[in-house]
């Protein structure tokens, strides 16, 4: 595998029915030039998160085939789950992985969005670095009120899709496609059934509530596990390190008499995000990523 | 770079004179098939630690050229420093890095030791996995009493070299060569001038004192920094994770009213040693190294 490598983390609105999950993932297992790094279905979120890496061409072919399976298998009119969503194929983010910059991902992403809308008939909103309207850089703005609100509002000029038909797909809703930096999905579970506390803590730590500038968070009820969760997206872990996010959640929970049970990284994480956490906890002074053997080997073996 | 990759971490008894350090390192900068990953000279230890990775053949050629420079530049009769040593080229450990096992490193190491003794006239002791006498698996046994003791005792049958002349090189002493698993050099500095405390803590945490089974440690006075150090080698970080070693040093120091100032990883460290520390401090449940993007890319790019 050489040339530019993109990472892609498509999110699908299905976390429960195994046969639908299998049909969505199948194209990523058989396409040459595409590597399926991780996929996780969450029944509470009723959501499937797939992590891929590959060369742009084969990656996009496989994404379209997978989208066709998701659109055939998911009916948004009957979908329910804890995670915000507007479509069967909810979000397709492209992320620079190796030998490509975020800026170079933008035209590739927009071109793919056009092809996606043409081939599936699903309208597309462009977000983050690929956004055509500045306010749509933010995924939450695009997904405001979720599928149910969009059914009523898609005709309004401020909610018109960027690409494709001006109306929702009858069963698959809409899709958000974009280019962004690596996002770490970092969930912290609390030994509590108090969903209000989880929501308060989420509000406190996120940018919109005056917390960390590159953190998004929501409180989620994990009924099946008898806990609540602060479900966090760290959109720039270099600016807001995981250990600082963890420390603030722990402190806010403690102030409410609640203990942290455990945390979870959902999908992939870049090595340097964990190295920073290790360096902090071990009080490592002057530590350089170049001291990590595997990263040095990657430089030697990976060429440019 | 393909085929078997060895890591090699030669230690030289020179940490102060820049021109000697430069002459030792030079062969590693110019030899094709050898990559100089790291080198650090420590004036307190009066020691140079070099980290290399490469294919076995070129690596061994460069090591011999470098040894010639060290032997020409260092006179053990006038050497002093805080770190135990028996020769100008003190230790040459080979470590499996990729596409090779420790067992496969053993014959390569013994063959190199023969060539080294022939070409330099320096006697060799074989240690760890390459040892010919079981008691010499342990580096400390080989280095007992250091250079000064070996001058008197090398004629004793139990201290006879394994390979090469039965006497010390007139100025360069002897060299220990072996094959081993990755060793993490992890030093913890204490906000104290109490060398007795550092030595007590070192004794407490190491295998020989009833502490961690795969930890070696000594107390060292860092005069230049006004601190003392627990200087630690973790010979199997999977069995004795860095965060557990750190926690015990911290607790033992606290029991003596001493704070940990900072820690240091000397040279390279495998990613999974730091990932384990991060997972512990972030309370990550069910985290897999396969979730680390860079490690997955290394698998994809590195072939077998």
C-alpha cells in the first residue's frame, strides 16, 4: 500500500440487527486497497461505527456499495437510538492518515459527495473542512433536531442540502459528508443512574458550555449496563488531551458524589494521544514521540 | 528496508568528550541498511547509549567500526562514572525488532561475538539469551565489581571470558554481548539529596530485593541537578508495567517524605509499554493495541 492514505469513519444508523450490520460491512472486507480496521455496533446508540483506511479510489467505491446496503436495510421512519442522526448512512468523514493533508482531502471529499448523491438519491450536507456554508462546519448544526425535525424543515432555505435532491430520501433520510482531523470518541461511564448528572457534566466540559474548546459531549443513559455515560468527541486531542478531559469529568463527578467506573475509546486512536496521557501520568520529562520504537519503524517502512 | 530487523543498543563508557562520542556514532550515520534511532550521552553516568535498527549484516559491520573508534578513544584505566561498566565498549545487546524471534537472534549474536573478539582483541562475555554459562544470563553477575575487580579476577576460572583472549584488553577492558527482549531504561528523579533513600528505594523495588521480578534498579546521585535518581531497567514491561513501577517508587518516596520530581525514558520504548500506562491512567476498559491507528498502519505497510 503506497500513495495517499485516507482514514474514513462512516457511521450508520444500525446497531442491533446483525444481518444488516454484516451487509454494510461486507464491501469493506472484499475490496482491494481498502482495509477494515475496526467496526463496532452499539445497541444503545443503535449505531454502527466503521473505521477504514485506504487509497481514495477503492475506498470510495467500497463506501458506495456499503451505503447501498445500509439504504436497503434501514428505514429512518422507524429508527430509534440514543445517538443523534439524520440518515441511514448518517455521517461519512474523511480524515488524512498518511501522505495527504486535510486541505488536499477537501476536493476529494466534495467530488465523492456529488457521486454519492447521484448514485444513491440521498441528499448530502457537507461539513467541517469540506463545508460550503460556514455554519455547516459544525456537525451539530447540520443535525439539529435530528431526522424528525429535518422531515419538516428540509424545504427551508437554511436547511437545504448542499448536493443532491432538495428533499429527504423516503427511507434513508440524508447524509453528512466531510473532511476533518482525527476525532477521538472517548466515553466515560459513571457509577450512577442519574442521567441529569451525566448531562450536567457533559454540558460543563464541552465547548458550547464554556468547557474545553475542542470537546463535544452529551449525557447518555446506558440502561443495559445500569450506568450513565458522558459520551465525548475530542476533535483535537493535541489541544485538549484525553487525560485533561478525563480529569475534569472525574472531578465534576466527584463533586456530585459519583465515581468514574471506566472509560472507553470507541474505534481507533492515534498513538500520540495515548503517549501524551502516559507521559502525563508517569511524569515523563522531555519525552519525544521519536523515542517510540514502533513510530520510528513506521517512518522507516512507510517511506514518505 | 525488508527482511529481519534487529534492534541494537550498544553502551559505551564515554559520556563527556564530544569528539570521542562523535567518532563512535559516525559509522552508524553512514552505513546503508543501518538506522541510528537515538543516541544519548550522559555526563553523570559518563556513558553513551546508542539505539540502532537494521538488517543483521550491515548492523554488525557498523558496530565493529564503531567499536574500533571507542577502543581508540577510551582508556578504562582512567575512566570514572556513576554507571557500572567493564569496558570501553561495555555492552552490545541484540533485540528482536520485527520479523525475527529472540531464539533466532541467539546464533547471530554468538557469531558476531566471535568476529568481534578476533577483530578487536577484546575478550567477550555472552549474556542473557546468548549466555553459554547459565549464571551469566544476568548482566550484573558478569559485571560484578566492575572493571576494577575484573583486572584482578579475570584469571579466575569463574571469570574467564567466553570468547577471545583470556585477559583484558590493555585499555579497553572487556565487552558483554548478548540477545535479550526489549529493555526500558526508566529513571525516576526524586526531589532530594538523600542518596541513601534512593538506594533504599531501588533495593525495595528490584527483583534481588524482593520487589518486581523483572526490574533492576540502583540509586544514583545526580550532583549536577541537585537530585537523586532511582535508575531502573525494566527487562519485561509486559510483566512489570511502567505505571506499577512508578507507583511503587512514588509510594516508597512518599513514605520517606520525598516527592517525585519527574521521570525519564532513556532511549527508545515500545508503543505498547506507554499504551498500557495510558490505559491504566484513563481507566480504559477492554482497550486493544489494534485500536491504535499507527500500529495498524505499521502492520499494513510493514508486511510480515
